[in-house]
């Protein structure tokens, strides 16, 4: 068994992301002692998407932020994109239903092959 060191990556996936290459690594924690800093930044970046009851609402998000624990940036981007996809789809569908957002509709059709 080979030991692989894992890091905590804070990743940002835009709603228009088409794949892992569109995911941005904002920062990473090199060790457990640095994790609180990364987690605090994660909470601050997501804070705009909390409703009046202080509950996170994906439909309010402008970007999807994920904390991923893995060995390298490539894997972090892949995992973050995979985790973000359901939230992105929900957000875009909500935008189409609420505001008739043509851009959201186009992303759903071209990236996810979903008619909205």
C-alpha cells in the first residue's frame, strides 16, 4: 500500500462550467492545522446564498463552492465538478422557471442536454 498525502482544496465551479477544466482552485490547506482558514473562506464565499433562516439555498448561489479532500489539483477539479453538477442544474432550472433566463436555458440545453 502506497501512502498518498491528501490536501483540502477550496474549489469554485461557475454555473456555466462545462467540465473540470472550468473549475478554479481558490486555495488549499496543506495540513490539518490550516483547515480552519480554508473552511472559514469557504463559508464566507457561500454566505450570499443563505436565506433569511440562515439555510444554504443552491438556487441563490452565483457559483458553486466545494471543499474537496484529495491528493492533487486535477483530482480536486474533477471531484468538485462532479459534486457541483446537480446543484448547477437545479440552479439553472430555477433561473429558467423564475426569470425566463435565456442564458441558463442555453447552458442546460448545450451542456446537459436538458430542455427547459
